[in-house]
C-alpha cells in the first residue's frame, strides 16, 4: 500500500479553490438558493449572501455529455 500525497494535495486544493464568494462582501457562499436547468450545456444558479443580503445569478456552461 502506498500513500499518494500528490493526488490528495491536488484534491484538497481543487475543493478550496472552487468555493463561491459574494461579489459584494467576499463572504463564502455554501449553496445556491435555487438552480435552473436550461439545457444540456447550461445551468443557472441564484445566490444570496447571508452576511450582507446581496443577491445575484450565475450561469454555468459545460460541454454536452452526449
């Protein structure tokens, strides 16, 4: 059995870099208020910040998995 520290470090780094932050006050946002499936390549998320109350939407585009 071998310990693969490089992959563990990479996985940890990816998780911490993918956090969403409020564009108004920079607080960490855990989850979107709601998400809307647009099509195979697009999902829209609605966010609100618990710290400052700022509300905004993001749109995520991905390659089709067909």
